[in-house]
């Protein structure tokens, strides 16, 4: 597994601290996870690329209906080969310059997420990938049990939305729309 460098870890913590500062002071309403997973799939005519990271940090403020996540791009692993990962990080994501992918938004539905149950909700906000923010609605299945929450979301990311350029010579090996799955188990903030 790839370790997160100290500067990347600190930038993620700074993001989370900034985001949590706008949350209520009641910790019972704030749920967090530091070990969520993000998986992506690029299914192009000539190649299937899959990778994942277990470094997703996310937070939900139930009373304010806010949701945010951040993850370091350089933690993705599981590519077909090391060169493919290197190209992903250096040529497409420019991970040395754009270190994190982030989302910050508000939950649209009026479900009471403090009560046990399974809910389908949408969060509308800004998705920042490759240094480009784009408004996005992310649909998620949320299960609440005994003050704990599991989150399971799926969404697509068109490369052009985030100014990610793919040379024409390898256009048949990289999909123009990437499929993303996010999973996290959240607990009350301590």
C-alpha cells in the first residue's frame, strides 16, 4: 500500500479542519471516516483499468445536512502495471501539482439521518479533481444503525469536466468517462 506523505496528509487535515469549523459544535451530529475507499474503472475499447484507494476521509454533519470528502490522488493502487500507475499520476492527474480530489456539498433530501434506517440521498456540491471544480450531484445509499453510518455512492466523472487530457494515440485505451465508487463507514466525531 502507498503511504501518504506528510505534506499531503497535512493538506487533507487542513481541508477537514476548515470544513469542520463550519459544523455545529455538537459532536453527536458529526460523523467522520478516515479510511473510506474510492474505486475507479476506465472501460475503454482496448483496455480496462481499475484502481482503488483506502485513504478517503469524509465527514457528514447531520444537523446542517453537509457532506464532504477528500482523498490524496497518489494513494491509488491496483493498476494493470506500474507504468500505467505512473502515467495516471504524472501525465493525467498531475498528482504532484493537484494532490487531492475533494467534494463539498449539501444533502438535498430531508431524511432524518440521525434515525436508524436505510436512505437514498443526494448531495449537491462542488467536485474538485485535477484542480478544476465542477458542480456535481452525488447519489448515495446511506444506512444508519446505532449512531454509525455506512455510505455507498456511485457517480461518473467525464475527463473533459476536469480538464484531463488524453492523447489521441491512446484514446482507445482510456475511457472519456470514469466510473467511481465511494464507500465509507462513519462514526460520531470524538
